[in-house]
C-alpha cells in the first residue's frame, strides 16, 4: 500500500538521523537532531495508525461485499478482486481442495484490472501453495528469486516470480484451499502486515466460499431430485397409459436402458405355472449384447443379487427385482461395458418399484379380460342352447292350448297360461343376456339411420296400451308436431322405450299416471318417461343400472324381473351415442330420460 512505502522511507530517515546523532557534533546540532527524531517518530506512529485504520476500513469494506451472493462463481470472483484490492498485487489466484481426490484445483484467477486471466497467465508456484497447505500458516517473500526457501524451485525460476504472498482458507478448523497473490516485476511489494491482513480476510472468505459451496451443492441436489421426480412422473404416465402387459414391459426396459445409459436391458418375469423366470422384453440375439449364460437362474436363486462386475471382456450386469406385495414377480436387468454406478442402481430400484405395480395391474387386467371373455362366451353358449328347448316348449304349449291333441279342461288351460307366461319371462331373460353378451364382446350390430322419434314412441305405446288399461293407468304424451329427427337404430329405440315404459307400468300403482315426452335439447333429441309410482330410495339409486340389481322393496319384489333391463337399456343408449339418466323421490315417482344424437358422427 502507498503508506507502507512512506513509513519505510521515514524509518530509513530515522535510522540515518540516529547514525548522525552518534557523530561528534556541536551541542546545538545534537539538540536539533534529537528534536527532529522525536517529530519524525511521532509522524511515523501517526502514519502507522492511519495505515492500520485504512487497513481495517479496507478490510471492512471488502468484507461487506462477501455473503451478498450465494452463487459460487460470483463469490470466488468477489474474493479475488477483494484480495487484489487489499494487497495491491498484480495477480491473484484461488485454489480449493477437492474433497474426493484431495488435489488442489485452480478455481479463480484475476488481475489488478479485475479481468479473468488467460490460461497462459495461470502460472503460480505449487511449492508455495503446498507449503501453506502443509504448515497451515500463511507466508510472504519479498523476492522469491533470492529467498532460500524458493529460489531453487523450478516454477519460481521459470515464471520469474518475485513478490509472493499466500494464505490458507480455513473454516471450522479445516483448510479448504489457499489464496495466492504475486508480482512478477517488483520486489518488496508485500509486508508482514499485508500477510496479517490477508490471513484475516482469508478466514472471512473461507466462510463465504463454504456457504456458497453448500448452497450450490444443495441447489444442485435439489435440481437433480426435481429432475428425477419429473422423470419418474413421466415414467408413471407411460407405464399406466395402457393396461397391456407387453407395452408395460417394453416401456420398463426402454427406461432402464435410457436412465442408466446401459448397452442393453431386459425384463424377466416369473411364470405362474412352473415358477421359472422367462425373458419377456429385450434382445435375444443378433448384434445386441446377450444375457450371460446362467444369469437368469442366478437371479432366480438370489432375487436381490444386484451387481455382477464386468470380467474377461463380458459386460457388468445389474438386476433390480420387481417386487409387489412382498412377492418377487420378476426383475429388470441391464448390461454396461464397464460398471454401473450407485446412482444408476438406485434409479433402477425406483424404476422397478413403479414397474412392478404397473406389471401386476396389467396382469390383473389381462386376467379380468380373460374372465370377462370366458363369461361372455359362456352366456352366449347358454342362451343359444336355451333357445332351442324354450322354442319347443312354447310351440307345444300353443298346440295343446288350441286343442290339437284333444280337449283341455279349464284347469289345464290355466296351467298352460302359467307355462306360457314363464316361457315369455325366460325368453326376455335370454334376450337380455344375449344382448349383454354381444355388447361386452363388441359384436352387437346396429342398423342406424335417420328416424322420426315420435313415430317409434307412438308405435311402442300402442303395443303396451293394453297393459296400462289393465291397471287403469292414464297415459299422457307430450310430443311436438314437428318431426324430431335422430340418428339411431329404430329397433333398439323401440326396445329402450319398451323397457322404460314397462318399468313405469310395473312400479306405478293402479290409477296412476305415466307421461312420455320428447323434445330437442343441446343438439340432441331427449325422451322422458315420467311416472307417479313408488320411486327409488337414495341408497338404491347408486346401484340402479347394475346387472341383476333389484330393489328389496316389497312392491318391487312382487313384480317379475331379473334386474337386467336397465343395464341393457343403458348400454344400448351409450352405443348409439346418447346418454341416459333419472331422478326419483321415494313414494312420489321417477323420471327416466335418454338422449339420441341428431347427426351420424355423434354415434
């Protein structure tokens, strides 16, 4: 610093006056010299105090700038610029100890113009920095070229280093690096006081650097975790996009390879029949890496065997078990030419946890689909086989009723009526079961076209009018004069209206009223069947469209039925592109409604 040189010059002058004072001079001259030395010493002391104050002020000023930022690169730059400002050095360097390798890494290099140094200018004495690390104490040399500690060092000679000062970066009793400044052109630039100042500042700088390092590591770890969670979220979406087992296994294999940068990957699954692990997804031959012979059997014997190191030109393998509900159902295997890192192993473990659930869900879905198909096939076979004897029963009953085999008594006629009614019930059941079977198997065929809805409503009501008259029920129709055009299968529309009006007839007491309305609503044709019947409780409303569901209410149990009509009705409406729903109040009646599309593309 500037005042350092002033103090040094005044000290040299004081030393000269001291020598002069010792010479044989007149008394008056001695008095003048003595007085002059006193004034000179007061001036030196004042300059030293001013210099110390300036040092403290400068240290306070630059220290204030530390801690403002937690960005490691910004902190390192701030530290180096502050060091150069405090010491007046030509260049400054900051090296940090790598905690993994214990090597010193140069992390910042700046000059007095506050510029980053180019690679060719990054020449420092490693001997100086290492000696500070080893001793834990800072050092200063006014001329390294003649300093016996460093003059013979190759770096000092080659780089022509002269004034050098270096201090350790110490925090929590541990040295994390060193700060190094120098001047290659001039000697005597730095003093012991400069070193004391640098040591003080280095302690503060070490804390700021460590805080920035901790923040950076935390920020990087958080960013890495967020990235991993985003990846796992994407994996979950892809795994659960379809309930197809082969799709799930292939997605699992692809992510295993991608997430670990492996050469190849496989998925093996236990066979439920013989409990053997079978290769399901992954290459089996060609140029792709092949599974090491006996690896699958080894995994089967040791499900959590994990890493198998690379050897003799063979890749390293890692297996992550697929476990669900405490049971191992398979494994993910990856191959890497060299090794598989711990982080990659952890990724595979997390992938396996998610894949296991998706695999089990896909297998359960396949089992349910197989069971549904088996059930549909069984229903189809049963309904076909029942139609033949039912047709015979119905035919022979009619022949007997007509007297083709002789006269029948009134009692026999009554028995034949009972048989006929039950044959009709069986026929309705078979028809409903057949419809459900065809719908579930996707084999029901619609013959859709543009129809006038009022025509088919009136046709249906005409066929059911005798039933309403039996119970003295009144029928109200609210149909517009303008034709309501819908795109639907006319036979299925008749079936739907028949089911809804028949239910209204069944569950409306004698003397009640049934209303059928039709109108346009939101570009659809809406049909409503309203009754003043017994209504439906809130508890049972949630189960109403379920197969074979029938209310426990005594008035419902008095009526014949199988609990299939509404389920069939709902499915037919949905297949035709419409919707169905209802509203009901117990003991006050119900309103059932359905919609039909008005254009072909709505089906």
